[in-house]
C-alpha cells in the first residue's frame, strides 16, 4: 500500500510499486486529464509535476512518486485561473486537445523557473511535447502571453 | 460522459421523422438526461425539441446538437454556430452537445473529406431557420397577431405594435406543434449574419485545459474490463499458435483467447478495412496489468500466404486476393520502378501528347516518390463496447458511425436500432478513424467475455497496424517547343496499393496536349485516407515539377502558374476540369501580394511557393526557409485560402496554421518503412514528428473574401505545403528533391 499526495489530497494505492504513475492516475484514481500518448517518454501527453518538476508519468513508477507532491492538470488551479490556462483559452490554442494538458504542465514548470522565456527557452522546455495537430505557434504565443500576465 | 440511457434512446427513436435530419412535426416533452458534458447550467427537467438539432429549455437555454464527430477541426463550435445564426439566439447562452449516432435525425454524421461544414451548411441553416419560424408562428397564435409582424432578436420574440414580447422558452412547447409547409422558411440574408463569420472560441476549450474526461480513452463504465490485442508483428503474417499459461498467471488477467474478426466470405464495405483477421486477445482489470500480461504471452506467428477478401459493392460481391509476400521497402521501391516502365491505365488524354513530345525541343522528365505515412493520432486507437444478447452500446473516437453501424449489425446479428454508438471527442483522426475495425474487434471481445470492455491499442500496436497513406510515385514530363513554350504535359503515377492521380485537376485544362495514366501494385499493407488522400502526394510532386519547368522556361513560378490558369479560364482544354481557374489564380495572387513575393528584404530567406485545389477549396503558401544547424528550417509562412464563407475565422486560421506545421513535418521527416513485412518504426522514438523547435515562428493566414457557400478546410491547406517546402529547399540547397521525406543528407540522390 502506497500513499500518494495528488493535488493536495492523499490517496492510499494498492498496486504494484512498478506501476507507472500514469496508470495509477487514470485507471485507479480516475484522474484522466493526464493522457496516454506513447508510453515511452517521447510525446509528453502524460506530463505531471512531481515536487514541482515536470515528469513523464508513463515512465515514473508509483514507488518514485510515493511521499512526493503530485500535481496533475486537474490540480493546476482550482478555477482554471492559472495564467497558462487563461492564455490557452484567450488564444484558443487547442485543436483536438489531446496533448494540451501535457503541454500546459510542461509550460507551467518553465514559467515557474523562468519569468521571461525567450523563443529558445520555449523550444528547449517544450521539446518533449508533441502536438500532432500542429498548434505549436499558438502554444508558444500562449506561453509568452501567460508570462506577461504572470508579471502583473 | 454518460452511460447507456435507454429512455433517451427510446425518445430519440420515437421522435425520428422525415428525412434530412430535420424533424419538423414532433410534439411533446421528453425527459432528457443532461449529461455532465453539457455544462454547468443545472439540470432542467424538460427540453422541448424543435428538430434534431435544436432543443429549447423553459428557462430559455438553447441546446444545439452537433451532428459530426469532433477530431480537432472544431465542428462542435462551427456547426452549432450555423444553427444559432438562423435561430437568432445569443451565442453565449447556447449549450452544445455532441449528438449520438442517429442518421435519421442528424444526417450522415461523417467527419472526413473536409465535408462537415460543406455538407451541413444548408441543412443547419434550414434547421435553425425552421425552428425560428415555428417559434414565430407559436407567438403569433398566442398573441393573436400576424406572424409577419413578429421580429426576433437574441432568443426573444417581439411584436412592436402591441408591445408584446416573450422568450423562446415560453413558446417552445407550442412551437413544437407547429406544422411547417414546404418552402415557407427563408434563411437569413448573408449580409445580416452576426454569429457566422465572427470568431467564436472552442466550446470545449475549458474542458480541454482543465483535464475533464472527453476522449474515448477517458470513458468509464461500471464493471468495465480492459482488452488489448496482440496482432501479428508484420503484414502478411497470422497466428499459428499461442501459449497463455504464463500470461494467465499475471495479476488482474481474466482471459486470453484467439479471435477471428471477419468470418470467411464476409462482404466488406469500403471502410471495413482490417489488417489482421486473426489476433490474440488479453482481457484484464486495468491497462497496466493487461500490458504486463502481454509481455508473458507466447505467440507463434506464421506467414499467412495469399488470402482472399470478399468485397461488397453495387456490382455484387467480388473476391480480391491479398498477396502474402513479406514486403521490404527497398524491394517496394524497385517494384515501383519496374511498374513505372510498363503500360498503365489511361486516365485522361487531350490533344496529341505523343506527337507533341516527339516534336519537342526540350523534354523535362522527373520522378518523385513518397513513403507510407502513419496517421499517428495522439490518442491511440480505442473503443468501448458492451454487447449483450439483444443490444450493443459502443462509445469512443470514430469519424464515420454511419459506415460502421451496418458492419456491426451484420457481425453481431443485431438490428441497427439495437446498436447505439456514441462518439467521443477524438485525440486526432486525420482519416484513420474512418475505418471502424476496432469497433468490430471491441464488440466481438465484449460478446466473448460477456462484459463491458474497452479495447486499447498501445502506440506501437497503432503505428504498426497499417491503414497508412499509400506509398506513391509519379513521373512527370513536360514538352517545351523551341520558344520554351509548354506544349505537352504527361503524368504517370502509381503506388502501393493505389495510384495517386487526379486526372482532371490542374494543369489538366491548361495544356493542349495532356496525358494522365495510373497503375497500382497489390499489397498486404493496408491503406486508408490520410489528410487529403492522393492530393498530399500530388501537390508535392506536381508543384515541385512545375517549379522546375518554370525555371527551365525562365519564368517566375507564380507568373508561370497564373499564365496556365489564365488559359484554363479563358479557353479550357478538355472536359471535366474539376477546378475553378479564377479561384485557383485568386489564392496565388493573394499569397503573392501578402508575402511580398520578390520584395526587397525577403532575400534572406529561401522562398518556395505552391498552390493546390482539393476538397472544393483552394490553397497557396509561400514558405520562407533558412538552413539552421545543417537542417532546413521554415521560419515563416504566408497562406492564402479560398474556402468560400469562413464560418469561424480565428479557428479557421488555427486549422490552416496546424496544416502548415503538419505539412512541414511530414515533408521533412514523415515516413514508414518495412523489413520482411515488419514496420521499422514503432513509436515516436523512431518515427519523427515535427516538434516546437521545428515549427515556424509565424504563419500568416489570409482568406479570400466571397459569399460562396463554404467548402472544405481541414485538408486543402495541407497538400501544397509539401510542394512549397520542396521548392524552398531547392533555393536553400541548390538541389532538387524528389524523394520524401526530404533530407539534406548527401545520399538523397534523385531517382530519375
């Protein structure tokens, strides 16, 4: 039995310690905002925060998450008020939308660590997130918009 | 998401009337389950349905049903906008719900072929205008005033003379009983639009950015099991035997069994493509447990040999032999070269091309090739099924419910009205989810284990399953006379397993002597529609070729195309030319002007241009490329589009920008190869997808303004990106590129 703190709530999880956090979230707890895309840490659809760091939950074992603070897209803000969520809506970024939770979670760590990200910084921070619909231009713009909003 | 709701289904059935998805005469109230996805306005008990697309609540909340499945083209916003426009309601107060599969009330419900807005434009305008008409009649009866004197605005009805006014909700019950005679309902004058042609935000935007359950993989059902399929590792292979002893000992595993998909002689429809007819299924409690159990499963595979498929069709059933060869890419390329030199099927001929080529002062001949492409939707293939003795519920991501339901009906031996299909938001589609084999698989598994089941493909299962964009080649020839005038044009194209040629498209119609031919090589590698099928190859090959011809003629590539289009407009050659030459020229002129083609300041970029017509729309791009760290990088793009009326302009721009990014990615990196039948790419680690760093910094989108009924937009901007990238790459490197994916590696020699 492992205890996980997810979005400020504790959960007792009865699962193999090797189970990826992704499947704990989706299949056991029922938080499905974190997506399964590739399962091999290549696409970024499953990014969550582990003690404030962006990790790919598809390759993060339950045992590694134990005792740490996990934040998923559902816990990023209570009222969709995170500057990135607002910017995503303002610029109507999404097309199919499947990758966007992972994009936002990656961008959130970037913005926390870098208040004025350049294009290069964004390229680096977002390199692990694929969008098959090709919404990268708006993702970039939304990150820049959120950075401005954050400074206010 | 909602579970089975029999009362709802019964209600839908009982209210199904008339054709065209429009229900005029329905009267009465119905209890309607308001599912979670309809939003936050509480749970009103009553909804009055005016037709299949419009429901009005007593509190004046307007619910509009979206008929077509959403895969990112934003139809859940744009289609209801059309209804709301004619209904005359406030957009902000409209609730949108995805409709279930119900062809009687909601029409063809096909997402694909850039069809949604084009096909539903008139239907939805009529639906909205008819509902408004019914409300006006109801108010006229109640108030005892002439209907002509009643006006509407933003969900309200007014009679100026008497000062009477009321909400739509007050009259909805009475309106539902109004009979509408044919021809009395007139849609709005386009000039008075105030919703359509204004930018509205994605109605599911907030759910997407907050991680709400929206997709097939997110769907839950009480007692639901997870199933995964072990399909043969390569094309042309099948199951020999399997040993599940170890797999069955794994935690959470319920059953392991062999499953046949179609019985021998099953008559397949055009979208019943399935790659593997026998598979091994693992069913268990959770996804991870099933994934782990699969690792312990021992399956012996064997070559399937030549097999037979039975294809249904208007002319009756016919048998098609699927060759058993375990194919490899080198051999595929060799085979294409062999076929290219053989006689082919004549597709179109104008004038006397043979003589013109014989007498030409100069002949330019180039051969282009492109590999298989996998759709690589972000959400892997999945579907939920709950099949019992007398009915079936299926829920998940699907583009074409109307094509899959008859197949399910035959296979499950259930009448169509006992099969309920609900379409979730799709994590991408691009054509892949028009092929419903995975519903059949899920349904058969559910029936076998007698439980609700969700079938999930891993990314690897998905990428190696097939239903790819075909592998293509085409040889283009242009004949120039001594004055460097283009006197003849010849295209001969082929592919595995189909040829790419659109014989009646530009430059057909613009050249006196024209010849188009096609040939194809049968294969066991299955193919399917991939964002602008065939066009996505032709626009690469033809538009690069025209660039090279223009150069040989000493002409500017845009001016050269415009000259050909002028000819096609003023004095077209031949019949059945599919395109409107003036609209085609229009996008080229617009992109020329907006990009400042040849203006000073643009020299720092290697510029490439291309244009194409498909799905009734026109698109042209100018791409500005630089070489960065030894790799081509498209820094900015100008796009000009003519798709008639643009329903939702900002969302339409988003789609064009996405198509540009997708086009650059597939042109530069896309490709799937095989060795002995096995796909060499299995996941995103070795199938390169364009990423943030490679995306342009700017894509400026310009729409031609006209009042033509809207045509497609999901596909048309995609194909010409390939040609524009190839032409820019030539400017950047001094080298022409004939083989996709384009690469600056020195090994990339043209195949001529």
